[in-house]
């Protein structure tokens, strides 16, 4: 049985199963070199999230995602396993694509994919 995640992007809620998204985490260091050639390690951030999403939707939901893809900043609410709570995450959408897969007389269905990146990474 698939786990369900509710991903809220601003005002749009997407109900995704675990076969429609992958979550990964990375660590980032901010390294600088002084004039004397000394390496200065200024900032270390660990566990920076990244979420890849791919699923099928109708034209109405695709229209909402089209608008979100143009935003410079999104507020995402997602389940965090580490704290066992819903957290708010500042992110932006990259690699957005929407491909028409079927068109009926009254409706269109699309395969959409995108990646959510941490705003501060």
C-alpha cells in the first residue's frame, strides 16, 4: 500500500502517493578563500530538502501548476518524518513540464513533472 503525502503549495493542495514523488536531502558548505590563501568555512547547512514530483492531472490542476511554476517563491507544507509534524518550507519550482497524454471531447489530461528546491540552498 502506498503512503499518501499532501503537498500544499501556496493555496493548491496535491495529494500524492509515494510512487509519484521522491524526496532527497543534501548538505551545503559555504567555502571561501582569504587573500592569504586560507580556506574559510563560513556556513554549513545539513538536510536541505529537494522534492521531485511526477504525476497525471486534469487541465484545471495543470493551470494551477502553470501559475505556481512562474512564482519566484512558494510556501510548501509537507510532512517531516524527523519531527513527525507538518512543516512549512520556502522553496521554488524548477524543471516544470506538462505533456498532454489524452484528450477527450470535454477534458484534457497531462503528465506533469517538476522539482521543488530549497530557496536558501
